[in-house]
């Protein structure tokens, strides 16, 4: 696989109308002038990265506008940023996958039609739940009805490559309310679904919040996971990553590149770029990001150079998130390291415990290993 010929572009929009109390992503409600400052700075960063020597060998297959809430920006600004991507970077001849994340509380049918016309061809909608009580407890700015209306409007606008995000393990959620969300979501026949268990991140208001709602017990969360398996079994969606399901051929190409530990350029404060043997993270602070670009200083807060073995281990761990696992021969070719010899007794034990499985020359998490993925990865890191 030629990773340099299928790199990804990521643009991080750090704005949200209101911060959800469980969220640890870098985003905030913009003050007057922030959007304009962000747009000017990010355009400058794109031009700089386009001229950087380390990006010269890369050809791009995907663009992903994420956040934060990209759909909070004016559609004309989003279209302008996408036009800049096309002007500054070389894309593969095949149609690139161009995704935008949308929060249902921030866009209408007209905006969606404009996004489609601007060239976005994949939409990822943050539905999270189809139960208004759960959405309220999560601090989401939209109702289930608004999410359904945005899904219908996106389809009418011509987005056939449409994904939703759903969450389980939520405060106030029961196995039957999750089943109801799941059934309604699947009845909408998405070609891609991402389903994540809520994790309470330290430092978020949710972690310290004193409220009468408790999270579902572990056995209830396991029952919610089992409900996914049963419901998805009849839907035409196939699980291809720990938390992601797609109609075959509609897997998210942009995220596949991350799981293959490929190359990508990230724009915006807090965004990460990986190319030229380095991984660089831009400062996660809008004023500092703008100031560094204005004065010609590097925007990076962190530059990490992974040696061959660290990059190998990382590639194994990322690849094991995929149900197809990793190819031992491809790893050998890329890193000149033999996976069975490298992990030796640890690998043998994980295979004997039935947490990993060999399928021909591929190594993957087994069905039993999937719910214990974090434990398995911790042994291989
Ligand atoms: S909308 Fe998304 S990015 Fe914004 S605060 Fe909520 S969860 Fe975080």
C-alpha cells in the first residue's frame, strides 16, 4: 500500500455553540472576531504547509472538516477553505472523499444543499441519541426531531454517503432506550454508523458533576453492546473497526488512513500532522495560533519523532482496531520487523487466551478480544 499516495487533509474548526459537559475536544464558543481571526490564520497555515518540503511526496485522497462544529462556520467560508485545499494540494485522480461533520442544531436544508454544491460528498451527523431526555442530559443543543430533519435534508441535498454518530452508556439511558435509538437509526438506512461508549474524561464538567443521574452499570453497558451486534446483524452494515460499521465500500477512507498509521496534514489550532517521520501538534489556543502565524513562528507545540520500533508498535496497535487486523508481511516490508518474533511470548499468550487470532498472515482481535481491546493494546504498546 503506497501510503504517500493516499494521504489525508484534516481541518479542525475549534468552535461550538455551547460546550457539551462530557466533551474533552479542543473547542469553545467563539467571541466576536474569533471566526474571522481563525479563517485568516488557518488559510496562512495551509499555504505554509503546502510549501513545506516534507509534504512534497504526498498526494491526497481525503479531506475531513472536523471539530468542534464545522457547521457553525458560514457555508461560504467552508466552501472557500475547501477551494483552497483543491488549489494548494494535489489529489488523486479518483474522486476524493470530502467529509464534513455537522451538528444538527447548526444547519438547515439550504446550508446543506450549499455544502453539497461546494464539493463536500460525505456528511457525518452528530446524532448521539434519538431520546430527547438523554440529549438534554448530554447538554446537546438539538432534539431528536431536529437530527431526523437534518438527516432527511442532507439526503435531499444529495449526500448519499451519510454517517451518524451515536453514543451509549449515557446518563439516564437504559438498554431499552438504547435499543429504541438503535432501531430508529438503523431504520434510516445509513451507509455508515459510528457508535461510541461514553467515557467520562477527567477535567470535563461531567467528571465532577453532582447530578441525580448515574451512568448505567457495567452489565447494562455490556447488554447495550450486545444489542448493537444483534441489531446491526440484519442491517447490511458490517463492523470494520471497534466502533465503526459500514455498508461494504462505504468505510470512512479518511479514518482508515489513520488506522493504517498513514500520512496526514492537519490545519487549525490543536490539529496534528504526521509526515516526514514526525508528528506535530499545533498549539491548542486560538490567540497563540493566530499570533504565531502572523509573526512567522512555527505553530507547533509538540514535535515527536518516532523511531522505527515505536512507529512499528503504533502501527500494530492502530491496525488492530480494524476487524481485518494487520498484515504481518506488510509490516515486515514497511519496518523490517517480524511481528511474531518481535512480540514473542506476549503474542503467544494473547493467542492462547483467545484474545488475538491469526487469520492466514493477518493478526486481528478475536470476537472475545474486541470488548477487551484496551487491555490487549496495553500489552503490545
Ligand atoms: S458539539 Fe461536539 S465538539 Fe462541540 S462540545 Fe459538543 S461534543 Fe464537543
